[in-house]
C-alpha cells in the first residue's frame, strides 16, 4: 500500500484563493501565456439536475439569454462590445451547461484595464442582471430549439433510449441539459427568471481569472465587480440523488434504425461518486480503475487486430457522475457476426476476472498514466491562460484541490507506490459489482432482446487465449539501427526569422529552431513528395481513406499492437499523416528527451511501412458505418451530392459504397508506399532542444537512410476542383436523418490561389469573417432560426479552386428562407455596405490568434516545414500579420464586388419523405 502521507493535499501556491463576504469563491493566477491575455470563468453550481419536470431545459435556456441581453448590455450588445477587442463569439465568449453547473467563459487576447473591467462587468451582469423579455425569450427559444436539432439525431436518440433502459429511476437520465421541446416551448420570461433568481447566488458561484496581470490588481478588480452581488429570496433546496435500482437481473434491450451503427454494450450500474476530499487514497482508487481499463483495452485491441477476429473494435470503460456509475464492455462486430463478436469480447472480460493482470501489464498501465502527469509537469511553464482558467474552474466545481503540476506528480507517485495486481483485480471486481449486466444493442436489424441476452449467457465460461499478450510482451523493437549516422555537408542560417537549415550527405534537409517558448516540448514535421499531385484521380479516395490508417497499419518488423506494447506512452508513436495539394506531411509533438525514439518511429514509417492486412476483413463493415452516418447527417449528405454534381468525374468525392468497401491494405500500399519510401525528405525540428542534440537524433535516423533521387513526381493528369462558369440549378438531396433537420450550402467560386495573390486572399478571409458575423446576428440573434451558421473561405495554393462558403442547418420549413437571407447579405456587401467597424471586428480576432500562435514552437515548425523546397511557405508565415493589417475597407468592398457578383451555387438537404423511425425492444 502507499506510504502514509499528509491526506490533506496542499493547494497550488501560485493560485490565490479567497471568498468574498457574500460567499463568492474566487481563484486568481498570474500567467503570461499568451502575453497580455486574460481568461475569465464564472461557474454557477446549478445545471439541469435541479430542474423540475416542467423546467427541463431551463438552465441551458438561461445560459443562452445571458448572451442576448443583460442590464448593461442589451439587445446582443455583449457580442458587439467585445468583438473589436479580438473576442470571437463562440470561440472566446461562450458557455456550457451540464447536469450540475453552468460555466461562462471569456478569453480576452490583450485587454487594457478598461476592457478587463468591462469583461468582469458583463459576467457580473450574467450573475444577477440577465434580462428576460417576451421578445428576447421568443427569439432565443428558436436558437435553443435549433441547437437541439443540430446536436440531435438517430444516434443521440438511441443513446438516450438505452440510458432510460439502464437507469429509468435515476434523475439525471431525464435531465439532459438541452431539455425537451414541450418545456422549452412553454418557457416564459417569468419562469426563466424564477429559476434564475433562485439559483444564481454568490454562495453558489466561483470566479476564476488567469492572465498577464499582477494578482493584487486582479483581486481588486474582482472585489469591485462582485462584492455587492447578493442572492434574491430564500436559498433553494437541492434535489436528492436517486441511485439505480440495486440487484437488477440481466436484461436485453435493442434499438433499430437505418443509420445506427451495429454496437453491443454490457453494462453494470451502480451509485455515483459524490464530491469528496481529494486525498492520496482517493487518487489511488481512481488510478486503480484507470489501470484495469488500460490493460483490458490493450487486450481487446490485440484481439480485434487478430486475423481471425469477428470484432471490428471493442472497449471497456467506467464513467461515473455524482449520481450514477457505469461500467461497460462495448463491442462492434464485423458484418453480421454479432454473436461471435460478443463472445470474443466477453471471453477477454472473463479472463481478466478470473486470472487478473500480470505485473508487467500493471507496470505498463501505470507508466501510461504517469506519462500524462509527467507531461503536465514538464509543460507547466507553457500552459495557456484559457487552459488554466478552465482547469481551475473544473477543479472548483468538482470540489477538488487545485495542485501544482509538481505536487500532482508527487501525489501520483505516492498514490501508485507498491500498487499490486491484487488491488487492480479488486478494483475491477468492485467496478463491475453493480446491478445487471444490462445488455443493449443498436443496428439496422438487431436481434431480439432475448437473443442478445442468450448470447451473453452462452459465453459465460469462455476464456480468451493469452497468446497474443505473450507475443506483445516479448516483442523487440526492430528499428533501432538505420545504418551509419548521416553527416551534415552544409549548414546555413536563415536570418529572417532566424533558424538553421542543414543538408545531410544523403540529401535530407533539416530545418531547426531552438526555442524555449514551450519548455520540454519539441514539434516535429516531415514533408515529402508531391501530395495530391502525384496521386492518380482514381486513387484519390484510396489515399484519403488510407492516410489516417498509416499508423495502425504498423511496420513490417513490428505490428501496431507491438508498437503500443513497446512504447506505452502514446505520444511516442502518435503522429498525423496527411497530404495537401503539393506534399505529404507528418506532424507530431513530443517531449524533448523522447525525440530520438520518436524519430526512430517516424523514420520506420517512411522507410518500412507495414500496410498489414489485418483490417481487410473489417473494411466492408467500417465503410458501411461511414456511409450510413454520412447519409443521416444533412451537411455531409449535401456535401457529397454537391461534389458529384460539380465534378461528375468523382475524382474529388467519395466513391460508391461498393467501391470503397472493396479497398484493401494492398491498395493502400500501392498508392502510398512510393511517396513514403522514395521521395526526398525535409525534416523540421522546433522546440526546447539544442542543435547538437537535434542533429544527432536526426543523423542516426532520417540522416542514415539511403539517398533519395530528386525526380519530378507530379502527374500531368491530376484533376482539381473547378467550378462551372455558368449558373446551375440548385442541388437537392434527401438525407436519412431526423425529419426536423435540413441543411443549405451556398458557394461563391473564387480563383486558384497563388502566393502572388496573398493580399487579395486575406481580404477575402476578412470578408468571410465579416459575412459570418453579420449572418449569425441576422438569422440567429434577430430571427432565432438557427444555432451556428458558418461562413468560411477556402484558398489552397495551386490546388482546388477557392471558394467562399456558407453553411446553415435549420428546420426544413426555414432553410430556404435562411439561404435567401444569406444572399441578401451578400448583395449588401456587394453594394458596398461594409464599414470600418465591421473590418475591425473581423481583423482583431485573426490577429490575436496569430500573435498567440507565434509564441509557440508550433508556429516555428509550420513556418519552416517544407520551406526549403517551397519558399512561399516561410514567406506566408512572415507576411501574414503585416498583410492582414494592411487590408482596408476598400479592399473588402472590392473583394465583395468581384467575388459575390455571380449567383451562388446552392444546395439543400431535406429529410427523406419516409424517414425510418428508430424502434426498440426489451427482454428480461
């Protein structure tokens, strides 16, 4: 057991905590990442759990009203007040309501004292000055209902039905924050204000402020803004927890639906865990649950990767809230083999229950958890104010101690000291000791509940083989030695912005920048090949499908499962692989002292990729899920239909389902291996590591590979997206999702972007941002007809033709009207109705984001990556802020006149005439 330590864990001394006389708790912290920025969070300890039956959705409705009108900022003024200061609604100014709390966030990129006081004043208004009028409530009701439609769908409905089956007596199951249509339609200004006045009280609230200010100054501002806040009326009584029924016998339940994935779950239900003292013992118990889940999930992953498996995937999890704890085994079968898949998953569960884990497995699982704690410790100096503010708020609302990263590392080591196999087995048994298990299944044609329960019972005594575990445990890393370390034959300094470029004897280029912007972290990039330009049109979809699967395809000497076992810390092997119009690229972020091992893994993937065929048998099932999901989501169904209409060749759209289902690992190998293994490489390293160390790590990996010939790789016949010059009839498609959801897309074609047209490109970018704000204010705030309309511009260099795109989701009866509103706004812009204020509101958030990004190693990595071959990459990084600053109102007006002149290409997705409804069935 853990050694005795002080059970009272000390709070982080860098966080100043206090309580105002009115009961408001506050947490303050000075932090200069990003420079000049301040992040504020106001948390109120009330959520949907406290709602009466007739109030369901009220807590979330009130959250919305706080952004519509307050005492000092009426009629949408909060958005208009903060926009000129670089604050973007939805990104920097937002809120979230859950079961037990409502949290408001405000991230200000570089406020002066007056602006910061204004931010605190708005949150003070949120606390006791939200205005509820008939007109305001009516408009916001439409927005809330639109959010319900946007976030809903067949899978959400199925999940809710399963929750009601699993725990019908639990209050939180019927208290989803979004609420229900009946109570939302019935909400009035009086009913909203009644709930608001009862629960929004200083003794229920906590305020967190983190930013580039002295603590004394922050504390004085907090006291000035909130000291005179008082509650209204008597303090309300909180609702009681209602735990799940004990000793419930196993039951089966199914949900059928055309767009539902085939998935099975077996869950044990138990009472939740109320907030409690954050002690070493508590941390130990939490870690024990994480350890058994990590071990069992590794075993399930190995089983799902076997050649003879019936599992597409499987997962064990044990989430818990204050009211309800759930421990589940989830299995997804290949094709229709649900009985076999369930039996395989249960066999692994049975083996763990009977035999437990090995010492090696426990040590590996602990190391995974330690790597997360270690990461927080090593990255403490580069934590951003938004992340810190959010983390402090989460701890406060959960009643947990706010510890420093160093203290957390210390506590973790004490919590896992001498942790034994027997303790892990005991935690596993305790987590599975709830009532049930309760079996549920979704799918197009699931079996009966009786058949599902029978299949579970039939696998009661089956034990999985441990052979795969033994093979993983005995695996040897096959890529420690790539040959003689490469030698640097040229070194030069790129003065602007200041980094080193090295060339190795084998032709490898290394761009290097040492920066301590993020201590102990390193960003790595690998660029090679011609990207889309070297992929035949008929292989484009294969490359898109294969790229995210490169890592899981493993290597020739080591399977992916062996790689996971050899390197338990996922950051070592986890990287992004993708391609753009002109190159392939890898992106990753690791700790400085892990760079050599990480580069070994990256080098192995560009020299000896596996493309193992273990996924082949499961490909049709995975593709079927992709297509059913695509057709049930209005935006994705519309995107596919418009792609095919605008480009009948199909080179840039998803192929027919049967074509994609026939893809195999050999196809991935054929399309991607040539670029991976033969294209010249350009490696970029940026971060907290010196040049000698980085050069040595690269020399022994990429620098040791054989030379690669620099030959032209682009194909002359690659087909990029080009829009028709003539007008076309609107595209109309039916989706298979809910009957109350529709989508619209409007596309204004632009030009094929080049570096020479950067100024025009950025003017269009700011035009899109101004259009986005205007559209949101019109159709969300004024009309109350949609939740999150989006306007964006897309301008890749030397690739697809650029576009300015509008995306809207709403009810079918409203969608055409909202598309017309977008066209009317475009006409106003085209006619010159653009002001300096609109430009400033669009520009400041873009600049704030760019300035914050420039303080990171990631900015350096992106600025340098690929720049040896394409100097325009570096030039864009250096010119971005000056060119954005140089855009004028006349530039925006010119862009609108030019590119919004033609009618947009329009598309609409409506529900199918006879949308299939989900059906359910249960058995005991």
